[in-house]
C-alpha cells in the first residue's frame, strides 16, 4: 500500500466565522457531541476547564489532535456531511485533524471490501472527503489522511494487537463491534479483531481525542476500560448522533429509497427527496428535518461572519420571508404545521444541491478520480455500486 500520510492541499482562505476565546472553541467542539460515558451520555465530552482551554488555544505550539476514522466500505453519501461538518468545526478552532481511511477495517467487516478493491476504495474515499470539506469552505491546511494499512500491518502493531488480545475477553470484543460490524450469522474472529484494532489506532495515530458516531460508543467504552492496561493514554471520545436516511432509518448506499449519491445531479436529487419520508407535524424519525439539524444549520453557521445560521423561506400565507436561526425554531413551526413537508423538502433540496455541486465539478475535472471507478474490473465495479460481488 502507498500514500501513508498525505496532508490536504488546496487550502481555502475564505473568511468565515472566527472564535474570540478558547471557551468559544470548546462550545463549538462540543456542538452536537456528547461523552461516550454511558453514565453521562448527555454531557459534553470536553468541559470548560483550564486543561481544555490550553489544549485548544491557538497560542499553544501543540493544538488538540483529533482523528475520525471511516471504514472504506460503501460509496459515501450525503450523511457524510455530518462528520465532515464536525471535522470542519475542529479545523476552524485550530485543531489538527487526521482522517483514518480504515481500509483493513472495511476488509474485516463481512468482507465488504475484498482485497482487490482496497486501494481503489481508499483513493475514492480520500477524494470524496477532500471534496466534501472543500464544499463547506473550510481551511484544510491542518488536515491529514492516513491509510490504516500503512501501519496496521507492521510488526509493532501486530505485537500490540496480540498483547491487547490477552486483556480483552471475546465477549467484550464482540460486544464492542455489535453496532458497527454487520455479521452474517455467527460472529467471526474478525468481528472481535475489528474494535481491538480501533483501540490501537488511537495510540498509533498519536491523538488526544477520537471522534465518531454514536454507533461507536461500545468501542469507546472498551477503550476507556482497556487502554490504561496497555500503559497507553486514555483518549477523549467525541460522539455525534447518527443521521437518518430519507426513509427515516439509517442512510445506506444499498437502500435506493434512502440513498442519494454525492455525484447525483440536481434533477435526481429533487426526485429522490420528493419521495422521502416526511410526515406532517412529526419530528421524530424525520430524515429531512435531521438533515437540516445536523448538516444545513451547522454549515450555514460556518459560513456566517458571526457564527449564526440563517434559513429564510416564504410561507404560502406570508408575503415576506420568515427566517430560522435555530433548529428549535424549525421544529416548533413544523409541529404547528406552518412549515409543511413540501417546504422543508425544498430547503433540503436547495441546500444539498448547493453542497454537492462543487463535489461534482471536482469529479468532472479530475480524470484520475474518474479512472478510479473506470479502472475497476467489471465484477469489482458491480461490488462497488451494488454492494455484492461473486
């Protein structure tokens, strides 16, 4: 494998919201995040204490180091904007961010990424995620991409994995992977190896904190209980919610009713959103509203000179636009049936088309990116698009 670590290029210098104090930075880091501690799951993972201030202060020579890992399995879809927005927020407050392209984890996860596609997948993911971050107009100068296979096949990692296997029970390892690995029947040894490798990633990437979805919380709990036994530092874990797909459940590339591809054109996006689940007055399980909450509002806040999002719409019964600055305002108006499903769908359509347009332009202008897909053998290309391969 090549491209061990690559620092993000094409730094964007557009002026956006700047923070006035470390306390403000802590607030932004904590936004939509919670501690992985089950006893305090509604509490922020970073608190406004002196240590946190020092860690994120721009005056420090060693800013907070955070990593987000993604297994290179299915094609990235719009829900990837959720972690991308958080990564953008981390970068905005001066954190150093590493994005782990977990190619070997993808291989372990029910063989979602056979060996023949590992390199293609990693290249595709890196290009997509770069484009995602550029589309939200954030400076990516402090961003690095790391391939898991660049160090997870080393002798030292293998030794530490064996050491770790003596300190983690089979039960705890399988439990930790329960929400992240899709087992087909009886759990395999790979299901237990998967989270143990993730624990070691924190040490080998040399970070202060790991960021991930709420489906990672059991792995984070295992890390909190285990890393000190290896004489490794116990890291902070930042947990964000899993965004819903258009059908109301988890968005998946294998579910055509839930999935929008990042390379879909505007006409296709509008058609798919028009069919999305969006019951009048009902907020729970509403994927359209969830996208407004976790993607559009944070994105608009990043673009605002004062860090305040703003969504303006003209309601059928009004002549002047009404402006929303918080998700609570959106919810109360939707529950009152003033905001209708048709209106919120239009908000998401317009926002998603704006966000994906730069990604599509990059793809159209990048022959190497196109070749990643075009260079795949037919059977492997089918695996990539359909999620199965003979």
